[in-house]
């Protein structure tokens, strides 16, 4: 009889210790989704920034190439005149 009473007491304490975590789990899920959305947004913004930087670099390189070609033409003309 003592074993039964002890078992019942242990089970009762075990059940009492169990807490419904569903609200906490739901909140955690919402926070995780929000954090993932923020990370995706940041990644997309970085991708746009990188694309803009690459475009600016390409335009700068094209301008430099044009300047170099003009300098080469001028140098060729000066060399031909000598």
C-alpha cells in the first residue's frame, strides 16, 4: 500500500511539474519567423547594395578605359609628329 501511495505521489508531482508550453512555443515560433524575415530582408538589401557597387565599378572602369584610349591616341599622335 505504501508503494502505491508513493507511486501516486510521485506521479502527481510529476504531472504538477509539467507545464503547458504551447504559448511559449508559439511565441518562439513567431520570433523565429520574424528573425528569419529580417535576415532575408537584410540579405536582399545587401545584394542590392552589392549590385549597385558592381554597376558603379563597371561604369568607373569604362570611364577609365575611355580616358586610357584617349591618352593612347594622343600619345600616338605625338609620336607620329616627331
